[in-house]
């Protein structure tokens, strides 16, 4: 059965991997991930945070902190290279 399936060329696989890496490392995708992580982090801490307004404030603070951390540490280092 294995001889029926034709393996793709290494150049095609490399092109697909490069495309995937470009998408995974894009700024939009990373900020979307940070948004989801901040949201999950806020939901997990919701028993400790008693009011809705404090939860929203915590989410905004958490997202801005993670975004600034990404921007100032990782994004600037990658742009220099």
C-alpha cells in the first residue's frame, strides 16, 4: 500500500512549511493569541475577581501587559535581525 502513495518533493514540502511559518509568526496572529490567552487567564481568575468591572479591567491590563512585553522584547529583537 505504501508504494501507491507518491511522496511529495522536498521543495514542495519546504514551501508549505515556509508559508506556515510566515503565518504563525505574523504579528496579527500573535496578537490574536495574546488576546485569547488573556481571556483564558481572566476566566481562570474569575473566582478571585468578584465584580465584572474588575474582570474587564484585569483583562485589559493583562492584554496590554502581554502585548507590550511582546512588542518591546520579541518584536524589536526580530526586526533588528
